[in-house]
C-alpha cells in the first residue's frame, strides 16, 4: 500500500460509518437491500477498512474470521461450475485479519490444474481465467510455490497470452484481443508468486489506450461491445500499470474519475451516478491509493446524490411467474394461479393451443390470470471474441398473440450482433423482452449487459431458480446492476405436469408495481424498474429473500404485502388438492375417460427439481358428489427404468354429472398440521 502524507478528509468518516451500516449480526457484511451477509461484500468491507486504516475490535475480528471460514457461497448450492476465486477471497480476507490460513493447504493442494467449464454451457470448455489465476494467488498467500503440476497452469496461461502481452479467456490463436481484468489477474498472480512473465513492450501502450476521455478505463481499446468505463476496469488497469512501473496516460483525469464515483451518502459506485456498493468501494480506494493516496481524491462533498425516483400514486402490486409450466394439465395450472394469486403466467415453451385452452379455462372459471409465452430457446450459442461461446443466452417472453420470429436454436454459433439483428429485433417488435438467466464468466456477462444498457437488449436479470436457489449468491458480481436492470425470479419449469412444480410456484415469484396486471402494465414496471424477486420457502429457511431496484421500490411492495404474501396463517398457502372434471375431449388431462365423466384428484406433495412428486403433504379422507360418497382408485405412475414416482392421483368414474350446479365435497387431511379440511365446490360451465 502506497504511503500518503495527506490528512484524512471529512468524507472518510462518513465512508467508515457507511461501510459499518452493512455489518450484520451473522458476523459478515451484506450488500445493500439484503438481509443476508455474503463473502463478496465481506471481503470488500475488510479490504476497504484496511485501506482506511480502521481497526476492528477483537470481538468483531473473531466473528468475521468465523464467518469467512464457514460461508463460501457454494455452501448454499454446490455447483458443477467451480468458482475458485471465492476461495481466494476467503484466504485474502483471513490474511488481512491476521488469521491462520494453513488449514486451507490440503484444499489448495488438490487444485492441480485448470478446470474446464462444462461444454453444455461453454462450447469449448474454456476454464474461467480469473478463477484459475486465483489458485496461484492462494499459493502465494500460503507462501508456497507451484508444485510439479506447474506446467498445467503455465501452459494454460501461455496459450492465452496475446502477442501484445494481454490475456483473455479463449486461446490466443483465435486472433482476439485481451481483456484488462484477465491481464491484471494473470500478471498479478505470477508477480505474487515471485515469477517473471515475458516482456511485453506494447502492453503499456495497450493499457494507455484503454483510458477513456472521462479518465476511467474500459476493458480493451477496441472493445467489440460494452466498451464502457467502470471501476473494475480502472482498478485493473491502474494496478497492472503499477506492476509495469508505469501510470495512466492521464493520472489526474483518472483520479477525477475515481472521485466522481463517490456517492454523497457514503460509498463508491461502479460508474458515476450508479448506486454505491462495497466491492466498488474497495476497488476505488485501492486504485486511488496506487495513484498517490485515496486521501487526496478531489471529492466534492457538496454534490447531492442522484435522487431515486418516487413511486407514482395509484400503483398496486401484482404477481408474475416467468417460465412456469406450458405443458400438462391446463386445469391444474389455472387452479394454481387461482390459489397462489398469479396474475401473469409465462408458459415455458408451450404450444399455441395449450395457451389458448389454458386462457379459455381461466376465463370460464373467472380466474384473473393472463397466460403469455416465456420460452427458453435451448441450443442458442452466442460468442464474443476472446470471452467465449455460451449457451443459456436466449430466454424470452412475449404476449401469447404475438409472433417474435424464429429462434436461433441449433443454428450454430452466432455473434452478439447477429443475435441482436435476427433474434432481439423481431422479439422487440412483438413487444417481447429478453432476460438473462445465468453465467459465471463475469467478463462475458458484463459485456452483454453493458451493451444492453447502451443499446437495449437484456431487460431483466434472473435471481431465484429451481436449480440454483439464488443466482446472485453464486454470481455476486451481478449485484452491481442493482437499480440499472430489474431483478426477476425464474421458474424454468421442468417435468410434464404443473401440479408437481408446486414447491417452486409457492416458493418464489416476481412482483411488480403497475396500474393493472396486463402485459402493458408489466412492461411499464420493467421500464421503470418497479420490480422485485421475492423468495420465502424451506430453501430460504422460511426467511424472506428479496432483490429490488432500491429500498423505495422494496418498501412500496411490502407496504401492500396483504395483496401478495403467500406465507403465514391467514395468507395464501399452496393448494392442498386439485379437482378436475374430465371428459373425453380434455386432451391436456391425464386420466380422461374414453366415454362418460371422471373426477381426477391430485393431492399436494413436495416435488423434486425435475418436476416429480416426492413426499405427500395431504391425504384424501372422502370425496362426495351431491352428498353421495364416491369410490375412488389411486393411480400411481412410475419411471420404468428408475422406479421413481412420476405421477399419482385419484380417479372416480361416473356416468354423468347432472343438475345445474352439482356439488362436490372434498375432505382432505393436512399432514403437516393434522387438521382435516372440507372444501365444497359447485361445478359450472362444463
């Protein structure tokens, strides 16, 4: 850390208190708007306090050490896509706290070579470079040299070194340019290990060319897309130049840029005018210290913070589910929408006929839900030079009566420009929207999202998901877009029947503030970022997890919690059963009779991540038609190869249902509470 002779400015104390406002009783630090601490903001808070020269009490230090040791993000959900740089964040944080890190040696010693990214996500299996560089930095913290497997890492990095001395994710042989963060990651790792790297006469000039007129840096002089300034790019450029014994082309402009990231209410942001956060604060302080000291940053404390837009009067909270089921029983889908009060149901990869039948049934039963299309276009591959070729790049939503044009699935690899022209433009003409699902390659993701902010593109970012309880837990860098791109929940439904997706449907959803629960109302909420993802279920330990644009939006949503909250004694629990009157014409319904009429009763179960029933949550006591008890038979369907339960329901066959309003009485027992519940329904509109 460079020494600084400047006196501590007045804003430093304000910054300290702002950092401390993020500390939580669990021992760590949380991002703004979050009730849970996380390793990323905790690492950033410790690094920032270290830069500020602020000490910690022994009790605070001990609680932080315990939190860091026990809170790797993958503890929430282990992923097949290993992110090794979180391990470095643990070790570096502990080292900053003067804690012992030798217990990590066995774990680090097992990281003997770069790990390929799964090829069904990245077409060439390219390892994620910053994570591989983090392994070397972990060795340096442990004061160890590379073992005999040094050649694996050396070969990996050498193959990604461009002629100008920069580095990137893909092989240098593809002719693409480097990336400032990947270049910094590799050079820093080798420097900390005490090993030299090849001389690069053109690297300083390349880094100088990354500086923009406003003083900040972008990631490449000729960035193919998303070539914006950012504190992360500026930090990487400043630190790399320092390693090379150089400085930015315009040092004072760079210092003014860092000062412009100061948010008057405390903290630094990723870009001027954005919301402050702990990771950006650490990067800004470190970069400023390298340029002569953070204390002398030309910060204008009299500048007011950018105001957060107020919520217009007359808006109500509505609920939308994105990529919910678009196959199976339309009757069960309508029943779930009714019970869970879902206003907009995005049917994943549904046929036009399924949506027509679902909407007709909802209208007939006076259930206020509108079905729309929300498709995952499997097999779409988008490439960005130097950053990789990734799937899961085309998740779209659009009204049921619109045609967004053909997808690019199974059409080979396309560039982002081709994707924009052939997929995004027709989608937007159909009043549809594109949303981001997931991706651990931060540099790739940010290029697409930053281009979207400039030219339009991804309109929302997914958070809660069936396969990953919280994408923003494993991809914490995405929180930089808080207030810039709306956060949504993503069902990404699997399995043939919507009824066996109840865990997710009753566990998390997207809320929005609008005047009406229409497609136009939803688009208006997206455009003004009056949107939030909310989760409350066993996965969240029955705590409420929320991602909203800002505290104002979150407060407005929770002020109307009686309109949407689905947990608690008197609120809207998942339905215990679905009862459907079946005729031979009900082609979406399993169990339909060849002639006559049948009643099908499905009871609530927990379900697995592939949309199949597990443990029963209710049991049938009796079923009656106009007070006459009906006999039933249980139908159990299993996977012939695994024996896993695929479906289970009760059938009662009858010749006909007569009368103007035949009455059906269902008595079920809630297996959690032991209570018996009697529900009477009148069948109309058959």
